[in-house]
C-alpha cells in the first residue's frame, strides 16, 4: 500500500506516508488476511508493525466475511449498488457527459498502429466491464457481457491537425452513452504528424472509476509490448471479474430486512448520523440557476511547503492525518462563508480493499457524507478531535453504498442539487498511471472538458520528496458555472489558503476569529460597516 520495499517493526504507518484513505486499504487487507474484521481506528491507535501485531494477537480471529472469488452467475446478473444510481441517471439524461471519464495521451515516436489497436482490443477482452451493456427487464436492469469479437472494430483512427485536435478531444469527452444498448467505452487514435499521435479514451462511470486508469495503463503496456513482438499477451488471468464483485457485494452486505446484516447495521449508523441534515448548503454565489447544466471549470492553486509541513505536524500531534486537518479547515471555511454551523462534505473512498480488485477495471468507488458541527467559539484543535472521530466512524461504515444511504434517508429530491451534500473534498492518493510503450514517449494531453455533479469540489494532492517529507499541496477548486464566476472561486481559494495559514499559526484560537480577508478586503468591509466583522 505504501510502495515501500522494507518496513521496520517500529516504523509508523503515518510517518511513512500513510493517510486515512490508505488506512482503509490496510484494514481491509488485514481483515482478509486475518479472517477478522479490523476496525479502522486500530491503525490510528497501533500504527507501527509491532503495535498492530500485538493488537491482532490479542484478538481471537472471527470470520470476517465471505472471500471474493469467482461466482456462479445467475441468468440476470444484477448491477452493483453504485451502478444502479448511475444507470438511472443515464436513463434520465443520456445526453449528459457528467459521468464520462475522458483521458488522452500524446505518443511521440515510431508507432505500430496495428499493434496498438490490437492491444486495445486485448484490454477490452480482458476486462468484462469494458464490454458490458445494461438492458432493462421486468426485474430491473442487469449486466450482459458482450463477446469481444462483436466490438473489436469500434475504435476509430483519424488524421487531424494540431489546431483540430482540441475540438476532436472535447467532442470525444462529451460523448453520449446509452448504457442499455452500447458498451461504455470509446477510443480513438489521432495522427497529428509523422511519428506524432494522440490516443483518446472515454469511459462511462458505470464501468470504471479513477483508480481504474492505472490497471488499464499497465495492461495496455503489456498488450502493446506483446503485439509488437508478434504474439498475444501472456498475462496471468484476473482473479475475478466485475460481475463476481457485484454478486459478492450483495452477499456480504445482506438484506436491510435482516437486522443482523452488515447493510442494516451500517444503515442504522448513517440514519442516526445524518438525521435532520440541511437540504442545501448556501454559499455566496453569483446566480441561482433555474436548471443545472453540470458545466464546470477548475481553478488551481498551491499551498506552500511550510504550511504543508506544519499541517502534517499538527496532524501528528493529534493522532490524525493531513486529510483530517484539511477536512476540519474546509468545514470551518464553509461554515464561515455560509453562516451555518451544520456542515456536510462528501468524500470518495476507493472501495478496493480486497487485493483481488487491485488489477480490475470497474466502478468500486463509494462516497461518504461527513457531517461536522462547527462552533465559532471552539478552537481548531477541539474541532480536529471531533472531525477525527467523525471520519474514523464514517470509514468504519463505508461498506454500505452511498445510494442505499440516500434511499434510507429519502431527502427531498431536486434536479438542482446533489442529495445530502453539495460540496466535495477529494484527497488524491491513487496510483499515477504509467503508460510505457516501446519506442514511444508518452505524456498526458489536456482535455478542456470539465463536468461537475457538485456546486464545489476541493481536490488536494500532497507533494513529497523521496523521504516522504512534505513539499507543498497542489489544490484545485472545481465549480459549477451555473452558480459561480471565476473571480468568486479565486476568492474562495485565497480565503481558504489564508484560513489554513491562520490555523497553523494559532490552532488554539476560536475559529470564528480567524482571518479570512486580506488587508484590502478588510479595509473595504470596515468602510462599508463602520466596524470589525468576520465573514
């Protein structure tokens, strides 16, 4: 999980670069290996190999869950819970690109086009989810795996100019998918000059998630290498396919009619935690749209290395993680900007705890709704303690799919807002995909395409050196253009950065007194109001 060759008995998981999201993978794998359910908070309380081993030895192993293995398939294979909601939304609006996952890679050098197209077909053949359609029947939607031979000719090649490329990539990124009749992947190879190509792929979210890109890249590299050598890939077979996961997921969760089932127990937690949740977080926007178009834009910014290092040290002092520090700061920011103390932020979890899922393309990601009460009289350190407990409890109840939580709470539905929360926090720690094709230099090609399901999404990734030392944070605010202008969101980023710096400088001050405004903004506010105020 940490990508370290050697770990000592006394080495600390978090000191080696672990975070709360990676911790979910560790406890999931320990549960599989020990055949015992290991709570998330154990890793925080026993974060070295020695301490964790002592804890595990003191517990009598009890059956944790049914192992993930290939399953006998029924006539109609159900969708996973995550797929069900995406399927419904696709039927509601098949023209929307909001659930598309586009990416493009520029390939410079001598290309064997036939080998690359054959390699793409090999990858689609390897992963059933890339060639699955989801028709509806009397019992609801189900999975139908299409034979690879029936879709192998569905990948386009074209010669385009560099000036035409951006338009072609945007067109692909905005592709429409009818998941009931067509496979959820499209690919095209654009030749822009001699020895210069761009490979573009768009996946529908029903068949993949962000963590699927790394195994896709690994498999495409292996397949291209094999094809240029004149033979088919000799990779080991996948342990399971996505259909096996779907059947396994339903088996381990059980039925909500059974009070002893994992599903029922975790739904009880979420009903209690999210009871009375406000329907909408009102941020100061530029307009109120009559309808949502999902058009998004992204504003990028950075948080410097000293602030990053101080945040990491603050986390260490309170047995927390950088994610928890950022979550607390972001909740304070949203409370200050919205004027409310009941803040719920969504965050994704990879859902790939079982090692059998490491190499599989599929839709495994789950979403958690993290609710935080923010009292302006409380200090940051007090709120961090609250957030730490909130996050740990949420991660320990992350098996139940978000879609089932929404069903259980049954909030008032609206086409203008996401249910339960409208703001996301994403802490990027997924593996960076590496596409290494023989004779070719590969680099990511930007696609000017942003679609968003949320009003505002803060994405943060850590920059660290070879020793794991903090080197700064790369951040991006993706926002709904229906609600916000670029200047407004740039102001959000500046104020969040300023708040984080103020927190680091004095984490014991009341959070309602921390400065969000710069000198000019404060002077203008004083001129208008005649006295000091905090937004």
